[in-house]
């Protein structure tokens, strides 16, 4: 049996180069969002925001929720932890497959030995779960959960730790993972 000819036209130069165009746009947009150390308060806010996504902070907070929370809160925190773990596995696997280099090497913001790759951002993935579960568990504070997530994502780009699309996709992974866990495990 012979294969039927494709009705699609041959790929154009734009079709073949869309990834290169997207990467160039991402580099340019990320450069515009950078904050230099001589900007004082803006750099300090970026430095603080970049560390608000550190895992140990959120796992300690989750531990407090499991220990001190009522049954409903403990169930929500457990689903949040599961979301962070699944999001982390997706992010780490993707980083090792794609191996996108960071905009620049920096000490103190990630493990240079274990986390050299940029895409997608693990901090943004974690913050996506925080935005989602914070909004679900504490609807009156949804604005704060989303605000901290966006602050952290911006900060990672502003300091040159990530490109813009790294954090956008990371946030998306965190939110989608959280919503899937919510649907599968219930809320």
C-alpha cells in the first residue's frame, strides 16, 4: 500500500524558523525587563521577589498548614503539595530534555550543579501552584497569591536568571497541574 501524497504545501522559511523567531523575541523582551544592580530599590525588590519562589519557604508553609490546619485545609495543602511535586517533575524533565541555557550564570538563585537549565522556570512553576491553590483555599486572598506569583516571575527575568517565556510557561505548568489535581482529587 502506497502512502497518499500530502495536501499540505512544503514548509516555508517562516515555518522552519518560528522557533528561532520566538527565541529572538524572548531574548529581546527579557532584556527590556532587566534591572541593573545600580537601580537600588528596584533591584532589591527583584532580588527579594526572586527568592520568594524558593522551595524551602513554601514547603515549610505547607508543613505548618498540615500541622495546624483543620481537616479541609490539610486536604487542600496536601493537594497543593502533590501539585508542586508533579509540576516539579514536569519542569525538571523538560529542563533536562531541552537544556536551554540561562541568560547568564548567577550564584545564589539556583543550584549551578543541578539546575543549570532555564526552560521552564521551576520557581515560576511552584508559584503557579501557589497562585492556583492560594486562590482556591483562600479566595479572599487570591489577589495576594497571584500578585506574589507574578512578582516572583518578573523578578527571575529582571535579574537575568530566566527568559520571559521560561517564567510564562512555568506559571502555566503550575496552574494547569494544580487544576488537574483539583479535578482528579476533588476540591
